[in-house]
């Protein structure tokens, strides 16, 4: 099976956009998805801009959140987004497992 032959991946990753350099978050995003296409990545930033948000989403981020929005509890939003990301991952893995089972049944039939 495709998923079971790979090293254990992260279910979800929460990363900041800027750590060592301004593109650190994008590197974490790319590396996480390269390891497992179904890893859900949430990118946080204190300095949100449309360009970074678009680039994060284009590269496969589940979501892009600004940390310093007045009147918004970032922690509450993050908890909600992680729950949503985990549900999307579970749904994707269920779909892959069903497809693998169907492929196994069709390959084991009479030749």
C-alpha cells in the first residue's frame, strides 16, 4: 500500500512564515508536503501580506493566519483550523484507503 510503505509523516504542521529567514515557513511547507502529500500545513505570520498568503496557498497550505489581528483570538482560530485540517486529512486518507481496497479487489479477480 502506498501510504504504509512511507516513513511516518506529520498529520498537521503549524509553522511561522518567518523564522531564520523570511521564507522559512515556505520551506517547512514544501518539505512537509514533499514527505507526505496529505500533511496539512497552517502558516502563521505576524506580518501578513497578500503575496505571502497567495504563495502559501499555491504551494499547498491548508490555511494562512495572521497572528496580530485586533479583536481576534489567534489561539481560538488556530485550534479551529487544526481541527478542520485534521478532518480533511482523515477524509483524504479514507478515500485513498478505499481506492487501494478497490484496486486490490480488481487486481485479485480472474485473469
